[in-house]
């Protein structure tokens, strides 16, 4: 049996991490890499990663049409966007080449939440071309949604759901420091939120709707809030610095309502050096019902490696799935792949 | 669309609990109950449960052939056995009537572990008759296996797995007190283990092999050990009593080996009133690798309700699945069903 052939579209932190992970796996090879950054185009991807292996040379190509005219991947890892609207034309191109697709775009984890029309289009395009499309990642995609759903499986009834992801931004680089407003003043925070320049966490609506649909609950509302986390002491991480009185990060909260009351309650504060003011990082799920389930993962699952691993580990499940747009609640549970990736493929 | 029609075979604690849970769900009804206990045969199952609802009368029948000649269930919940050998003839009968089947038998959670030949037979019978067979429960079936697998999905590499389920036997009745040797002397423990009269936990081999197969790891050994938990103080629960120096319960440990070293390490001490000697109950999963994952559920997920809920909640997934013998790693994640169960059925 031939290796599973992977095409990586977008060679930033996520795409590079997936390439590095794939180089350690058996039964799979990278056959194409697409990125438009001038420092990358024309280089062998292993040179770009500064890794020496016997994996065949794959030159990073900026023209995706030229690339797809020359190689026939089994699956594309699309690591370019956060929103469905941005990812859609790329997904369409991949699907029209009859290639399965996994997207890291946060909104693609449950695209019907914020882009129901595009979600329908993706589903019908995928079915038309006989391929499968999945959005996944650590969050949305696992911690605050799929894991909540899976834990509810041991319950006969659920009356309230609380999911909390308390993480540190300290390991992240300058892009994230800027996106999350680390070190900015309250005035800058106000003006940047007014101009929609601070993203905060993208994914609450996706997570809330994935949980509600999985459990068969009809929501009558969704709300979310963004608040600055103002530090009372000076904090400093490798790429970030927050002086006393400025932002150490952002606290996002979100709620899914049933009968006007909060049924799903989400908390996701992100900041540099949370321990300096006594905040312990972790992932927490608290399900009220029969029986109650009270879960903690401490410290929180690393978001960067987590997203990279989720995308790579879902490759065989996506290759096995029936055609169409799928979400994490449609497919078997993710798992680390320690053997040959082809062993997880079902007979066609 | 008609209700999903359920047949419950075995009306002990598990079968009764599933009936009670099904009575609270929409889009599903009980069409047959089989048990051989003289106190139950001939009674309406609701009378046996002492529950008044408008659910149609279903008389508990001891003759399964007579029962299946008169009703056409979509799925059977088989709550009769712990071992594949005992469950096999019943599964065969159900499958030959073209009925999907969920079994609570611990060994059925991964039947190829201890009964590979029967597992093959079940798979081919199920395919021949176009139905699906699944074994599940809280453990094996979820806590020490499926949840381990799911959490590994966020990892790029795993070097060691530890799963620990520390639970209290205090809520359980006289049957479990006897099976787990609560209150017996060390001499009685020695003689009962010598005559294979103490079961301890059934399911380590199933859990270990489910994890190994899911991750694609080749095991070169499996071992398990049983040890008495001798109390140093008098302990008492509703149905159990352990005087100082006697057994408060049993500690089971198990290991899956790779290259002669422990790769999967299982701990499952079960006892009455563990808090009296400072033991805190909980479910703990510790995955070493990239990134490390350190999970705790405190207190442990209730085993009785957990198994009942897992079996009922998996009904739509089993109805949707392709024919054959399936395990929890083949199907989408379990979930609590709060809406109409039929909404989870895929279009045929």
C-alpha cells in the first residue's frame, strides 16, 4: 500500500508543526506545501524547518493551481484562516480536486454556527466530489466541546454544563501578544475593541452549538463577552510584557441559553504569567446532572501542539469517513497514532 | 417516524436502570423484557419497577423465543453476563433475528482480548444478518480505555500511559459485597482466590488491548495482579462491613508491556468507605509524552449509573453503524441524549 499523501496549505506555526509531526510518523508523506511568504517560496520544506531527514524534497510553492496540477494528495491540511469565509475558497479548490480536507480555522470546527450557508455549500460540494471536510483543533474542536460531549455520555441526564479553559499565553510569540492585547493600556483596549481589532478567543459559538446539537438541546440564545485582564503587578514573558495597570490578557466568557437561562457556561481567560497573581492554569469541565462529572486537566493541554496533533491524528478518520462536511461529533474519537498510519484505514 | 423499539434481556440492576432511564427519553419505547427470575416473570415491567407512567404494558417473559416471535425490536440491550462465552449464545439469537445488540458484558467491550474466536464469529454473524453488535459500559468501555484514547488525540507522541480508577463500593448491594470479598478474612481471601471464586475487576485486558490497538502499539505482554485491601480500622457501609484486619475490598493492577517494559499501567482499587483511611476516590489518567496530559475526575464517575447511561446513550450510534462487531473506538463519541433519540439517527 502506498503512503498516505499529505498537502499542507499554509506554512506558519501550525503548518510547520504538522510537517514536523508528520516526519516522525510511519505510512505517510508530504507531497506538497503551499505558502506565499517570500522567505519560504522555492525552498525545500525541510530546509525551511531546518530538519535533515531522508524524506523526499518538496519545494514550497506559492501557486496552488500549479502545485495541484503536479501532485495528487489524499488529504489537505489547511492552516490558513480563522473564519469560514476566508477558508471557503481554499476548501472549494481542494474539494474540486477530489482531495479530503482538514481545516484549522476555528469557525470550521462547527461552521453552521456562524456560517450556515457556506457550511451547506461545503457539504454539498464535498458530497458532489466524493470527499470529506473536517474542521478541528484543540479549542474549538476538543477541550471545550468534544470532551464535554464525551463526558456527558456517562450521564442519564444533564441540567447544566460549565467549561473553563484557563491558559497561559507566555509560550506564544509576538503575533499572539499583539492579537491578545498583552501590555496595552485600558484606553488602547477600548479603542481596539471598538474597531474590532482585538480577536480574543474565536470559537465559543462553535463549541456551544456543537454541544447543544450533540445532546439534542434547542438553544434559544447565545451570548459572549470580552473583558480585559488588568495586571496589578509587572509581568514579563519571553515575547510579552505587561506593566502594572496594563493588560496581561483577555477574559472571554460565553453562554448558551435554554428557556432564557444559562445551560452552557464558558470561561476562557488567556494571559501571560497567570501564576504571578495566583491563577492556576487548567482545563475544567463541570457537568451537573445524573451523575455529576467534575473533570480537571492540570496544567491545561498545550494549545499549539494540541491543535497540530488533533489535525494530524484525525487524518485516518477523515479518509475513512463518508463524503460530506463532518464535525468532531460525527467521527470516532481522536487518538495518538504511534504505529503505521495506514493501519487505521478501513478497507474501502 | 416510529419510536425506536428496545428489547431488554436481563432485568437485574443494569436492565432495570436502563428501563427507568428509557422511560424518561423521547422517541424510544420498550417492546420486550426477558428475565427468568420467578418474582419477575408475568409482571408488567413497570409494576416490577414500581413506576407509574403511560408507557404501554410489557409483560416480562421468560421464553426469549416466544418473545421474539411476537415483537420486532430495533435493538437489544443484553444485561446478563460478564464473559463473552456466556453472552455469545444470546448475542447469536438476537443477531439471527436481525436485531442490533448492545451488551454490558465486560469482556464484550473488547472481545478480541479474551475471546478472539468468538469475536470473529460475532462479527461474521452480524455482517451476515446486516446488524451491529457493541459491548460497552463505564469500565471497561469508557473511563480506563475510551477516555484514555480520546485524550491521547491531543498528543503528537505518547511514551507512557497510566490509568487509575479509585472507587468506593459503599453504594453497592450484597451481591457486590460478596463478589469483592468485603469483610472476609485473609485466609478466606486466599482460599477463594485459589478456587477462582473472587472476580475482582473484569476488564483490564479489554481496556489495555483497546488502547494499544487504537494507538497502533504492538504489545508483547499483558499481566494483572489481585491484592487484598486489608483495613486497619472497622469500616461499615449500608450493605458491607469490614472489621479491622479483614478485607475492605480488592486492589487490581494490570500492565500492557512494550519491549518488555510497562507502557500501559492500570490501577483499580475498590473498597468500602475508602475515605476512612484517607483514600480519595476519583478517576485519574496520566499520559506522558508531547504534551503531557494529567486528568482527574473527582469523585469517580458512578459505575452503576455510568454503565446504564453508556448503554442507552450508544443506541443511536449502534443503529447508525455499518454491520459487524464494533467497539467504542469505532463509533462516534457517546453523549447524553436530552432531545428525541430519533433526531440522532442518520438517514438510511
